[in-house]
DNA sequence: GCATTTCCGATAATTCCAGTCAAGAATAGG
DNA sequence: CCTATTCTTGACTGGAATTATCGGAAATGC
C-alpha cells in the first residue's frame, strides 16, 4: 500500500495545526485557515480531518469559533499513526497482512515484511513535533522549543 | 509508489526460474512451466518477463526449445532491481523524487525520503538467491548451496 | 514447413484516487 | 430564538492505474 495524497496533506496540515496551536494555545484552528496557508483543497481536507478525528489524532469543536486541535502534544503524534488513520498501515504488498495464501513455501513474503517493518520504524520514529522543528530549521527561523 | 502484482509475480517467478536453472543449468525455461508451477496467469507473466528482459534481469531465447534464463547469477540479482524494472523505484511519496515544489519549507519530505531509503536498503540487500534459500528452509528441504 | 515459444500492441474489466457537491447537525454570539 | 459559522457525512464523478485478456507476428529447432 502506498502513501496517498490524503496522508501527505494530513502531515502538512497537522504541522501547520501544531504551529498555530503553539502561537495561540487552546484555541481551535479552522480548516479554512490551514487549507489556505498550505494550499490544500478545503473540501478534501475536511475528509482528511474527519478520518483523523476518528483515528484519535485530533479533537474537533463544531460551530462558530469551532475548529480542530491536536488530540495530544505534537511530539507524541507519530507520522505512522497519521498514515495508518488515512491509508492503513503502509505495506508494500498484501503478503505482509496474512492475506498470502502460500505463506508456506513462498520465501518472498519475508522481503515484503522486512520492508514494511523498515517503513514502520521510520514513520513511527518521527513525530509531528519533529517535522515542525525541521520546518523551522529549513525556513531559517530560530526554532521554538516544542514541548 | 506501491509494489504491484507485477513485481510480486516477478519475484516468485524468478525464484522458480533460479530453482529450475539450478537443476538443469544452461537450459532456457519456458514461461508456461513457471506459470503453471507458481499459479500465475501465463499471458500476464509474458508482459512481466518482457519488462524484466528490457531491464536486463533475464535473457531470452525465442522459438522452439526457447525460454528465459537469468541474466546473472541469482545471488547477484536484487529484489530492488526487479521492482525497479517493473514498478520503478518504490517510493512512498512523489516528494522523494524531487517533484515536490515546496521542498524548502516543507519539513515533511524528509520523512518520506527516509522511508524510501529504508525500503531501498531492505530490497537492495536481498537477492533472488536469498529467497531461494529461504524457500528451501520453509519447505524443510536441505538447502542447496546457491552460488 | 511446422510446431513451439517469445514478442508486441490493442483492448477490456475492475479498482483506486483525488476531488467535488450537497445536505445536515452542532455551536457561539446576538 | 435566529443566524452565521464550522464541522459531519455520504454520495458521486472523472480520470488514472492495475490486472489482466486476446490476437497475431516473428524467431527458432526439428
């Protein structure tokens, strides 16, 4: 399974969300703002965040002055979690999910499993907080201390 | 980019090809035999092997008593090479291929790049010969010494 | 020449993806 | 209560990719 636009938009949007929460803590952020500043189609982003909410990544508040907030600190939300909520756990082949009927006698499945584990390790070891820090560095700003 | 059926068929088929070459060295193997023993649609396998030939993974001989042979020893053909010939180099997101227009300021691309490198390392470090050995072990056979 | 087998291009069925549309429900503020 | 705002949900669509299938052409061994 590949990593779709949904997941990529999500990671970008969550980084922006984390940034805005840092500036104005406790205040829900409107999707419209995120969509605009990161150049993401709003209505598509709505789908994405609905899935993120169901996945326990963000909290929402409806109505006027509503919006989204991270369910946990940015440093505790891994990229793997985000991808899993939108595309499922990324695996290069179905073999890795026990769907391969010829597990016995098919030495190939082991490669796909190892590849999947490698991806999980990378994505699971990186958090939205990390990305925010990297982004600060790329933009040449003084990095804030992300809690 | 994900790893499609083409690549998975290819890896299975190449393992079978390696096995048969080991038994009868120098003799081209018919696709029909591989398709039958590994339960792969023949005409689809033809497409796959045409791409493998163009990618320099296998050699072919046409006509009666023709067939396919590995272009190099099985221990020198990496899974990555096979996948690259069929699906392109597997990357979780296009960002990793320089197509991301906002590389500056997008801290996210680094994650996808790291994930891709992790996959490449696993797939590049495993050869068809390795898979043949693993398959022997799974089948409980005495493993041959694969050159 | 004939059977065999790779080679090649066109085509079709299905599924997936990215994005849009539209109606509905909750909330804040007046 | 009323209204504007914002999330919530599901259906829908156009296009692309995937997974084949079909038919024949070219090469080779006998």
